[in-house]
């Protein structure tokens, strides 16, 4: 068991398939939200891959969106400045900017995305590509 009864799981509803799943050597997991719900206190989920593709042109940004989503909900004991500094250090200039925006979109999705199925307006964001 990896989670305590106090754990909150943040899941991306859009599955990321491995090569083994794509070629049929491994089954695609089903009912992940239900399975997580049996092991943790709370399960929160959103289709952040779709947000990433629509707003930033690639699903690659969904992980940083999930980080912003979890941060906005108070699930990470970190300061925003530390997270944005880590993003800046981990990526080249252009990718750092897109990942910084992905973090903001994830935060926005945590605020309004559950109700509206799309992230709330983010300053400097013009909308889907």
C-alpha cells in the first residue's frame, strides 16, 4: 500500500497508453478512479490532456497542468515560487514558458474546470489553438 487514508489522488482522465498496451502485451487499465477511490480518501480528476492539446498544442504539458491542479487545491506543501523556479530550470526558454502557462492552466482548471469542463480564463491566454 502506497497511500494513507488521508491521501488525495489527482488523476488525468485521459489515459496515457504504454507501448505494451498499444501492441496488446499489457491490458489497458479500466476503472482507475474506482480503484484509487478504494485506497485513498479523495480522488480528483480532470481531462488535462485535452486542455493541454487545445491550449498549448500538445498533451506533453498535461503533467505540469496536473502539478498546477494539485497545487491550487492545496495538496502540495510547496510555494509557487519554488515550483515556477524548478520549471524555469528544467526547461529551455520556450518550453519553460509553455510549462509555466501549463501550470497556470492547471490551477485554473482546479478552480473552474470541474464545473465548466474548460479552464477558467488565464491572464495572457488567448484561448484554444
